[in-house]
């Protein structure tokens, strides 16, 4: 007769923090939702079908674990948008693999250009179309070498691009957008897009419906003020754009 091997309690290993956090069904559902877009609590409540107090509790655990961040909404200061740190998730996954066996330690690989870009159209939207959305437009065009049709527009466009947006693209990425002018959402309202991505909370509320039912994504990014803030904002947008590439390729 065979008997079960009983491992002494002092030899029982604790799973890595990422597995403990992500392994809970509700937290996994929240991570899955936030992998595609930034959301407010009440939107996550609707998506996962659980009470708000329970969703808020598990969001707090994900924030404490460093996987999720929250920013106050610029549209309604009583709201916050939650964002999943995909780079932190990738690093945590690699650490979890290494904890099981050294052969499973696979360093995270940064997403690179599209394998089959044909025919994809993306629209970035912010309020003034002078900073965040033209930065995103320029970076996606840069990372796909023009293989994606990418446009940006604003609900209330400014007369010209913000000088700091022009500067940060030139100095940090070698991209020149000095001759570009902001455009109004109305000028692209009848065009077909596969993805419509809003980058500020006010623009998300004002963004109209588009024909052909594009995928709607929201990136809650504060309006930068001062060159250090523009540098940080451009880096944030660049990270998000790089993580968008596999989505466009799928």
C-alpha cells in the first residue's frame, strides 16, 4: 500500500507575492479588465459583477502590491481611475517563474514593432490636441515605422501644439512635429478607426461614438505642466504605446 508523503510544515514554501495577488478569482478579473484600459471603480463593479465595497477592497490589495495605481479624475475629482502597471506585472511574472525553477526565469521582453500592421487605424483623443494626444500619435507612428494609420484630435483644440510637447518629442525620441497643427474631433468624425484611445478624462466624456464600432480604450494621464512633467508624461505614453503594439497585432 502506498502512503502520501507529508512535507514538514517548516518546509512548506510560500508562493511569490504576484501569485498570491493574481491567484484570487476577483483580483484576476480586475487585472484582466485593467490590462485593456483604465477604469473607475463603478465601471469595474459593472464589469466584474461584484459589490463596490468588495471591488474597492481588492483594488486596495492590488495597489498595496504595486500592480495597480490610481489617479484622481480631471473630469470629476470625486472619482479615480485605476491603471495596471504592465511592466511591474512582467517583472513579477519573471520572478515567480524563477522562484519555481531557475530555468523558468525569463526576463521580460519589451514589445517591438508589428508583425502584420496592414489596415489598422488608431485615433488618439485629448481635450486640446496640443500635448498628450499628438505625443501618442507621434510615438505610435514612430514605433510602427508608419505601418499604422494614426491620427490625433481634440474636443476643444488649441491654436497650436504645446512647445514643450514639440521639445520633448525632439529631445527624447528624435521626432519632429513642429509643423503639425491641432485638429478638431469633428474633422475625423466620419472616418473609420479600429481603436479610439482617449488620454484625458474630460475628453473621454466628450468623445463621440464612431462608425464601425472601434475598440474604446482610456488612458487617464494628467495634463502636464512644465518640462519635467512633459518628460514624465511622454515616457508614460511611450510605455503605454509599446504595450499597445501586441494588441494591435492580435
